[in-house]
C-alpha cells in the first residue's frame, strides 16, 4: 500500500525501505474489507481474501493508491475509491 507513491518509488530505487509506512489492521479496516468483499461477491468477481484485507486496510487509513503486480486489485479498483497502479505487467 502506497500512501505517497513518489516517495515510495524513490526509496525503493535507492534501496531505502525505511520510508515505507506500515498500516495497522483495525476495526475500521475490517469493516471496509467486509464491504469490499460483499460488493465483489455480489458482482461475481473472485478476489483473493488477503487482497481484500489489504485494500480494506488501505481505505481505512485514507490511502488512495495501491501499487501492485497482482491483477486481483484491478477488480477491487473498479468497485472502490482506490486507484490501482500496476507495474511489471501489461494492462488494457
């Protein structure tokens, strides 16, 4: 989960991983995750439950962008306010 996308990528390029903020899984994160899971299920979109927990945690903490290679997040991005930035794979 990236709160500050540019800071993260700059840190990774320089090998400086101490700039990555870890986010707690809270009650609000569980509620966000549950709501995402219900929406995905209602639409028949299969998504890994751990990805739903990651997205719910991001939403609960006000994160607006997730940088990932995991294509499950494309579906999550379609039903949430999260911006999903894919890297390392071709997207349509």
